[in-house]
C-alpha cells in the first residue's frame, strides 16, 4: 500500500506540532507554579530564550512581563511558536490528512483548536493559567491516546512516531540548554533551596521528577539532572530514549515497507546514537554542555532534512518505474 | 463549550429562545406540532395536495405529530453541534478569512414514495443516456448539428466545448460518469428538471452524512419505516472508476484529485476518498512522464490509472488549458488522450450542462433515444432567439432570468420579487448580451415542513439525485434535498443560505 509523500510529511508535522504544544504547555504550567518566587521575571524571560524568540518578542513587547510572555506563547498568532499557532498548524496538517487519519483523531484536534481559538478572545487570568495549561496538556495526551488506539499501523504510523520523537528529543535539549545556563549556580546558591527548586522545575516540566527521585533518591545536582535527561534509558523524554525510537522506526520503514530512500538518515541516527552512548555526562559537562546540545539539535535538524529528501518528495522526482502493486 | 463566535453555523439563532420569542406550539400540547401547519398553495412533500395526497407519509406524520417542539429544537441543536465538531463543513470566504460553515440541516425529512422514485430513477437514467450520446456525437460526427436540431454555434461557440476531445474515444462512450440533476416540483406535484450538472456535481456527501445524523438523533422516527440505504455510494463510485480504467491493468490505482484543503467542497472530497478507500491527491502530488500519470509516494513514483477529478477542465492541465493553474497536472491531457489514464468526468462535458443547451435536452432525448422525456424540463426561453428575447422583455416581471454561465444561484433575477430598479437593470443586461441569458416562468417550488423559530413552517425544496455511469447507470436512491431556509425565498443553494434535509426513498411495500 502506497503512502503519498505529502501525507507522510503532514503526518510527521502533525505529530511534531502536537508534541511541541504539549511541551510548551508543560513549560508554561511549571513556570507559573515557580514564578512566584523572587526570580519571577527572569523565569518568564527564560521561556523566550528557550525558544530563541528574543528578537521577535522584543519587536512587539518592551519587557518580558508575565502577561506579555503568556499572551505571546498562548494566543499570539503572529508568533509561530504560540500554542494557538501550533494548534492551527496541527489542525491544518490534520485537515490535509482527513482522508487518512481516523475521524476521531480529526474531531478531537478540530474541537481542541476551536476551543483554544475561542479562549483566545478573552484573556487568561494568571490564576487560571495552570488550569488552562493542564487542560491543553490533557488534550494533547488525549490526542496521543486516540492516535494510539485508532491510527492504522502502516507506514503512516512510523512517520508519526518519527515526528513525535524528533520533536521530543529537540525539546528536551532546548529545555536543558537554557536551564543549565540560567541556572548555572552562582557560588552562594549552590545547594540552596532556590537552586534545588529550579532543578525540580526542570524535571517537572518533563514529568520526570518522580522518576528522577526513584533513580537518585539522594541529592540533586546539575550533573545528575542533565545526565538523566540526556541518557536515561527508561525516561520517555530522555534524548537517548527518543533517538532509539527514531532508529527503530527508520529501520522498520526500510525493512518492512522496503522504502528505498533514507540511507543517509539511517546513518545519521546511528552516528548520533553511538555518540550519545559513548560519553558520560561528566565528560560532556567538562567539554561544554551548550556545545554538545547544539550539536544534537543540529543533528536533528539535518536528520529532518534528510528524511524530507528521502520520503517527502523534496528531491526532484526521479522516475522510478514502480511496478503495479 | 460553544464554537467561537466567528465560526458559528448559519441559522444558529433559530435555536436560541429569547424571552419575547413566540413559539407557535403551545406547551403541553405536543400533538399540535403539525396541526397548524399550512403549506398554502404549494405542493407539499409531506402532505401532498388535494389531488395527490401523500398516503405514504402517514406513519411519519403521525410520529412527527407526537413530538414536542422544544424537543425537536433540542435535537436539531445536537445535530448542528455534531456536524460542526465532525468538521462536516464547507468553507465560506469572506473579505478577511475563511470560515468553516456547516450546511444547515433540517431534521424533518423529505419523503419520496417507491412509485415516485421508480419514475424519477427512469427519468434521470434517460437524461444521462441522452447527454452522453450528445457528447459523443458532438465530439465525433456531429449529426445533431448537421441535422439542425441544435444550433452549431451554441455548441462549438460554447466556452466549455473542448476541441481537444474531438475524435477521442472514451470507455463505454461515457462522458458524464457522475451526474447531478436538479429537480423541482411544481404546484401540481409534477417533477421537472431545472438544471443538469455534468461537470463536477457536489453534495452527495451530505446525502450520506445527513442519513447518519438522522439515524443517530431520530432513531424513533426512522425505525421500521423501510428507507432505502444510501451508504453504498462510495462502492458504486469505485466500481465505476475501476471499470473505466485503461484496459490491461490488473488492479488499477484510483485516486481522487482535489483542488486542496482550501476548496469549499474539501469535506466532500475527503468523504469520497475515504468511502472509496483511495488516496486524495492534489495536482502537486501527480506527475506525468512519458504520457503516464504517477503519484509521488514515500517510495518514489507509483502509477495512477483512474482519476476522479474534482477540478474543472480549465484547471486540469496548465499546458493545455489555463496556463496559470497551479492546481492541475502538466501533461495530463496527453496521458488522457493516449488512453493511459481515465478521467471522470471526461473533459468537455460542460457543453452538455450549459443552461442554454439545457433547453434542447428534450429534443435530444427524442433525437437519440426516440423517446419522450420522462421528466420534463421547466419551460425555458433562449434569449439568443429574437422571439424569445422579445417575449422575455415583455414579461420580465413574471419571469426568472438566469445568466447561462453562472453557478450557485448568482445573477438570477426573479421577476415577481424584483424591484423596478432591479428589473431595469436586468433589462439592460439582457439587451446588452441576450445570448448570455435564458428565461423561465417562476416555478412554484414544492415545500416541506421545516423547523423555524416560529414553529414548523413550509419552506421550498429542490432535489438533486446523483447518477453514476460507467457501462451502466446507477442512481443513488433519493439525493440531496436542499431547502431555502429564509421565508419565501426560492434559492436553495448553500452559498445563498440554503440548508438540506435527509431524503427518504421508501422501500417497495410502503407506497
């Protein structure tokens, strides 16, 4: 059964936007909880940094106040990284995919988007932010659940997984990158209540706090948190976990569906995975976490390009005389 | 939660009760639901007329009468919400943005007896046969032109006549594979053809979805009535698409070619692709190499054999037709002419559903089939003819004047309802370009009980049956009943605020 290249692309991006939206809702939610301390302003700004939106943000806002940042990331349709924009993109992809995906998947995204759109006409007061973020997160999880339960398992399913895990890996590196730097403790703060609570925030954003506690019952250090988020083999949002999934998906696409393209992407994932597995966190930190995360992000971006070239019809179409069935 | 303001479905206000609003049905007297209903002088689809009482709807009327008006409105509201959430919508473009609208759905069904349907089915089949014979003729020997039955310039001078089709043979000589015939019913209960749609008729998805919706919200009304099913349309369409595929292909690849997500009928394209189980492709998904059509897949190019295209001729192939079209597939005409790909409908069918050619269809039926039309036309005058123009100008206030090139109810002047200024405007246009117009008497469209803010009221309806033809013709039982929701209006088009009703064709025993 053939899969239209354009469908594969839409599936890939629908998955990415839904994953991205969930991550952003998590980050906003957790920040809301922790922005009541003395570093509130800094915290809101770090979300802008995390998404590398400084330039765009300051072109329309003077200061990163809570209100400005929240509006910017919830409802600003000029900001392609806002939840409403993401949902819009997810819905546009889903709309293109309606002949392919289940009616339930489409309906849920459609209703979700329409509710968010309606909400955007009235301001979300700070007291409700957490509630709204929880709702968004749950809608994203509902999407995940409906997808798991209704998405027909053929090529399309693997492109969905691929999009989701590439996005998730990317999000984890971004969160870690910005947090590691804004939170790089000044000598006085090491081990202070503030320091620990900031790292807790990072873990909570990725729903990893309890799992982390289980793995490291004593102590929380930048090293253990970074190591956990990068390399842990059981944590569903760790970079290693995500890359392993991408690897498996690519392998199955090429073996089960005999897709000819994708050799380059396959090679890149293999390299990325062995690089991730070859160095302990201490060595990574010694040589510079930021550079390391940058490198991973670059690998993921290049991987996306290679996948697009291999499967989404980005290449000038070469006349492969495909046999009938 | 409510949908956002700007996306609210048309007609939603009907279902909002405000304090001062009067509802014609007194509370606590549910049996009164239809008792104050008065269709006036029009033929009524549920009650019939004095001469032709609708005995086949007795049970349905009885059940409807037993319902409470508020209950009816509540169910209607449920339906609209569901249609909106499911995205069973068409897109309306305003100055600012594109808005999803549902086609308003009225929950009182339109019912056709088995006997009436036998008549309609035969009439539609006959008409499709004649139009296909006509198309084959004008693209081959042109006997009908040589015999002077239809003016040559009307055909060859028609903007939808495609010289590229001359001499080309198509499978089973079928050009119009999917046909939508617009029927109206006059004051005497006689069905008449108002218009043929032989290019890319739309609306069939609503027929099937309306039925699903009806079965969900009105199980108590539907039960044991014996309604002919409509949900096999997709299978029938796929069968036809396979049948017309190029010979020698074992398992032909069928696709549906859509202009894309921004097309107002995109939902229907999705619906049909899903029902057929075939990919919905856009022009950019297809390429032509060595006069063969391929689609771009994750594994390179895969051959395509049969295309249900929902794209007008003009956009189909920028190399052959409109060079600015980004929606089409360069080279597809050559592939088609070589017989490497089937297209439904064929290229060049627009000349057969032209409003001016329409007037000649009864003569066509006589000419090709030696039969009388089973369903008559509405009496029509062709303003290109001097007598007809004079008659039209003399009786402007009594006639409906239609431009022949427009679709969707645009540009129509309804004489009896037009202001003096509008009539003068119409007269000027007629004189400036008479051959662009036809005129018809006002047909007193039949009515059907419909839910309105003022209770159950008569509203005008039409009927568009859908016929699928490859080797043979199959007609979907029923069709799309469109209803003019605004009081007194005759225009039922969705772009003009019309809605739709579920259309029931009763099984044999029930009539």
